[in-house]
């Protein structure tokens, strides 16, 4: 929403966002209750377990073609894992995973590194994590089409 003419020289003209969505406000209490019920320690333990499950499998079964860019030692990171692959274009891999297999990832393409960010959530199932790992290993073995 555009600022009024009176705000032309005032930086606050960029603060107007229009009607605030009620869902965000209404969900905060429920989200906090859910977080407190799980507990922060159990939540991070679950997230690390899911991340380690796919990361360790992909790295160990990739014949040296996959390496974690995110440290995955105890207490070094949480759910997010960034993995790099030798011989696979990250952008193409991301598109193949999304469009052919409906697996959501984020390609990170920078001058310093290229990697695929994978972020399971508390509700991500073991089957989903295993399907991701197996699909990536298929891409490493057979390529993407």
C-alpha cells in the first residue's frame, strides 16, 4: 500500500502493510502451547535425529560424492542440513526432486559453495526422510532425467 503524500519524506511510509492476517495472530498461542508440550530439548533432539538420519546415509552411501556443509556433530546444528554433491547440478537436482518426486528442498547457489538445504520439521516422518535419502542416492547413481 502506498504511503500518503504527507509521508513522502518520512521513512515510516514503508511500514504500512494493509490488513494484518488474523491466522498469524490466532496461531501464536496454539504454536506456543504445542512447543511447550513437546519441550525444547525433545524438539531439537527430534530435529537432529531426522537430519542425521538422511545426512549420514547419503554421505556414507554416496561413494564420496556427497559432503555435508553443515556440521552435524552433537549440538553443532539443528534440523537444517546443507549437502553438496560432486557431479550433480544443484539447481537441476532441486527441480527434479520437486517436480518429479514432490520433495521440497532449497538450492543454495553461491560463489563460495553450491548445496541443497534440507529442513525436516517435527512432523516429518521417517518414511519421508528415508524417501528423500533414497531418491538422492538414485540421482547420484543414475543421474536425473
